[in-house]
């Protein structure tokens, strides 16, 4: 399949991107941007679970060499880390960013300028980290950046707790979806991330992402330009229910899905309060997860 210009370029030209921006901003007035549906008026400074008002807050940005190789390449993935999150994972390894309002508020022009700066610095893509709660602000910034020459693929790097109605606003805008799939069991999702419906919401979101962009497409230089890339963090004691997630991917999504099975879990944030989470995973636990994925026919594994 040949590479193509990012979809947001054509959406800008035909006026549909501006329509998406307007529709998304209106939803901030009784916020239902994520599945939590807090209902607060963020345009008036009211704060829901994500503790984010009308403006997005950026904690840091820059070329990132440590993402999956099809994203980082040799010039880095242009990561933009947003403060706060709609999940409250007790073992979050970026809790200083996700659970605090560290960073500075940016308007759409500021955020668009950041995207253009990352493009100027040679990054392969724009990588939006924890974007779920700031989709309206991101859409407005993409409009600004595209009007001023942005042409890089955009990566939606999410914890995976995303609303289908919000993903509909992103159809044709996002080039690469990179969701986490954290849990297969609702009770564990509630215990460790405070959202009991995570598995059902997450699976529906991943199916929609696959519908929009398909399997991950990689060019002749090894750089991804479109498609779905799933991340799964192996937890100790089988607490992520990797078997449920891998079967879902193999049977419902695609056996050609690009799957990063991550081994870097370590006790962080509040994990010490949960004995079952208070250790690193063992090599045999990781090997078992990889072997299971392979046995189900999932072969595009990033490890």
C-alpha cells in the first residue's frame, strides 16, 4: 500500500475539520469527552475527574527515541505529554504527570506551534500522550498547525478508555492509534484503575480504531504512517488477564495486529499498597504471555 497524505489535510481543505473542532468544543460545556461523562462545564473552568478545564496542559514535549521502533525511527517520535488523565491507575509509572497538573496551559495556537516545532526538528510523527481528556483542544490545535504547514502523521497514544462518540470526531484526523489494553476483567480494572467498565469500553474503542485505520502500515524505511498499534503491559500474578486480551485481538480485531507486549512493569506510585502488585514481573511470566500470543496466531510482536 502506498503512503498518503494525512487525512486531516483533506479535512481542512473541505471544511470538515473546522466542523469537528466546533462540535468537540461544544461538548466541553457538559463534558462527555470520555466515558466518565462528568457533565461539568469546562468552558467555565469547572473541573471533573481529569482536573482539566478549557485549556490543555502540556508537561513536556520533544523528540522521543524510546518509543516503538516504527514510531521513533532515527529522528525520534515527536511526543507531547499532556498533564492529567481520565484513569487513576494505582501503579502509574508517570504519576507525576498523569495525577498532577504539572506543566503549563496552552491555547490552540500554542499547541499548534509545538506540533510545527516538532516537525521542524525532524520528528517522524506527532505523538499525543494521554490525549483522551483534551480531544477538543487537540483538534483545534491540529487545525491551526495544518493551516500553517503540518503534514506529519499524528499518533493517538491513549490509555484506552475512550468514548466512541469522541473517536468519531477523530475519524480521518488520527493516522495512528496506539491504545493500551490494560485489563480483561472489570473487577481488576476497578480495583487498580477505578473504572469497572474498562474492558468493555476498551474493546469497543479498539475495534473502532481498527475500523478507522486498519493494521499498522510501515514504509520502506521502517516508519509507521498509518494503522493500529496495541500496547499491553504484563502485570505480576496474571492481573492483566493477558489471555482475554490476546484472544480478543486474535478473534475480533486482526491476527496481523501490531502488538507490543511490555515487560517494564515495576511497582510505582501506590503499588506498594497492593501486595500482589508490589514486585516486578518474573521472566517466566513474560515468556508465558509472549508464547500465548504466538499460539493464538499473533505474530507482529514488539518485545
